[in-house]
C-alpha cells in the first residue's frame, strides 16, 4: 500500500469538474460544503474520485481552502 501523499489530488480538486449529480460540470473546488457533507454520510465513491471528493471535504471543513489558492 502506497502511503505517500499524492500532490495531483490538489490539482484535480481545482481543475476537475464533478462528473455526475446535482453539481455535474461544477469544478470540485466550487461544490458547496453542505453537499460534500451529504456525500460523506452517503459514502464517497470508490477510487480516485472518492479520494478527490473526500480530500475536498476535509479541506473545506477544516478551513484549509488557502491550500488551493495558488493552484491553477
């Protein structure tokens, strides 16, 4: 199991649009916290998308949005 952080996750949060659901087409960084909270109770999807969404949730709920500020 690889336990090293994946720096591309932050890039994907900034650049990747949500592929489905209510916020389809919205950049993941712009998805409201309440929606990510709801997703966390339902269970994030498997795989990379789930990792990206759960990381976005952690960043938003802990006031760490500044980490994404300079990423384009």
